[in-house]
C-alpha cells in the first residue's frame, strides 16, 4: 500500500464545493498550525491567499490537514496552478505535510 500524503490547507481547498469538484468527495481534515509563516498582504489575482516563510517563530497560520492519495495530491497541484509551489513542512503537531506557497 502506498503511503498517504498529508496536505496542510489554509484557503479554498477547505471549501466543500472545491473538494467535491476536485476529489468527488468531502475530505475531513484536522486542525493544525504552520509556524514561521504568514499570509501575504497581496493576494494572487486579488482573491487567493499566498503564504510565505517569515522565518519568525511568532508567526503562524491556522489551517487544516488532509490525508490524500497521490492522485488526489496531483489534482490539488493542478488546481493550484503554476503560481504556487508545493513544499514539505513540519506542522505544530509534528506532522510532516505538503503546503502550497507562492512562487
């Protein structure tokens, strides 16, 4: 069996409509926190939030972590598009997860 992939989300991937459109189901997530990151004041296309590494441990982003298959993770990659990149981070819970940050 393949390892699950964990994805930390802080925006539209938490929305039921987006999950149904992308994955064909609602994915239940767990609350978690990403430390040392902030949401940029400027949003992508004026709508979508983008994270950046502030390198300040006092900064944090609350979000949800989802367990995805590799094919679901690829669907999320396609949804996020070329202006975001997926990087591996360690969350406050100790879970290692992917997260999308601005390029």
